[in-house]
C-alpha cells in the first residue's frame, strides 16, 4: 500500500511538472514569431517620426516590466497549483482555486497586452494605424490557419 501511494504522488508530481512546462512555454520570455513580426512592422515599415519612436519606446519599456511581473506571478501560481495537486491528490478545492488564480493572471496579461497595443496604436497616424491593425489581426490569427 505505501508503494502505491508513493507511485500516485510521483505520477501527480510528474503531471504537475508537465503542466508547469506547458504553461511556462506559453508565457516564456522568448518572443513568438507573430510578436517579432509585429515589432518589425512597427519599427521597420511604418516610417515613424523620431517623436513617434520616442513615445513607442517609452510605451514598450513600461510594458516590459509589467509583463515580466505578471509572468513571475504566473510561475508562482503554477507552483501553488503543483502544491495543491500534491496535497489533494485530485481535483479538490485547492486545485480549483489554483487553476482559477492562473486563469485570472492569464486574463490580466492578455488585457494588459491589448491595452499596450492600443497605446502604441494611439501614437500612429491613420495610415500607420491601418497597417498596424492588419499586422495585429495577422498575428492573432496566425495559429488558426
């Protein structure tokens, strides 16, 4: 019986580790191709004025810190999820609470990312904004194709 329990704990810990890797890949610091492409459009194809460049750099710098803070919070939430799984050995109230926390943080990151995009868009003239919008739509739908 003790060996079964040890095996169960090991399997649960393994599942939590796999889940942590999966979520970690989602929020990793490595920019996705669509983010890189959007950045290239923004700084390479929109013919920005020096004033626009300065404003955009400030917006981007502010967001980098906030995104990193949220990603750290998500990593901590993953640890709490793993601990809850280890403690409950099933889909109990602590696991549910930890999942909800992770989802809330992911939603916050998505909302703040969109606010960041709209702040950048606000710096652009109408022609630039049209090109930017097309790039954003392309980036958001790239995985759906």
